[in-house]
C-alpha cells in the first residue's frame, strides 16, 4: 500500500507560468500581466449556550473577486471588448445596448446553462473563464474553471503630456462569478 502522505511533486508553483482564456474577450487574454485565484471563505454560525457560544460550521461559501491586469493595445481594442461587455450589462443610454449585449455576445452554448437568477435570454451576459497553470516544464497541469463570470469594474486610462518615460497603459478589471473549480490537465 502506497504512503499518500509523501509528496510526489517536488517543484514549486511559479507565479509566471499561466494563461487565462475568455470566450467573450479574446483580445484581453494575450495581454494579461496579473491574475489571481480568488480566496474562498466558509461562513460560520454560532450556537448559543449558557456558558459560551460555540462556533459551528456554516453552509455558505463566499468567493473573493477575480481581478486581472492587462496591457492595453494602442487601438484600445482589448479595453473596448471589456468596456462593451460592461456597458451592455449596464446599458446607460438605451435599452438597445442591453439587447445588443444579449445578441452580440457569446453564443449561449459557450455559457453555462446554470446561470443563477437569469432567464435563458440573459445567459449571453455571462461567460466562462479558464485559468491555465503550467508546470516548470511549461506543460499545462491545472485548470481553474470560473462559471458564470461577469465583469463588475474596469479601471480608467489616464493620458498625460508631462510623462518623462513611456509607461504603457495597464487596466485593472474585476469579475464576479458563481463558483470556480479545479481540473487536472493530462
């Protein structure tokens, strides 16, 4: 019988060997410089007793947000893909912006059919994202799959004439999602 307490992998995870994929915003993925695996918290309950309250396990998970930073291309194409997605969800000018987001986004086949609280026609507002993590030999080993993901913020771009050195634009984006899960690549 094999001892399962002994490690079988002796290399450490590298923060530089990864790639993220979005079906809805493909021009963003090639320019990503930072991304996180969001933290997860399990709530807890308190069981009152006459002496002291006893902590017991909760039953609801809370996920932190997925955040990423990407370099902006000179024609703002990748920035605008994400901007269009946000504007389609928020439709600040007219209802047609929302309709365009529903019809112009990804096809419903690329979006999880389990989007909570949505009608089938609203599913194109969501996407699925995959964070691919490579090992030290650049072989994909782990995939983190984000279900029913949608953007919640996109940072601004500040132009300045008095810059002394070229510092290319980086934009930050924040996403919420239903949940994420790990899959081992073969």
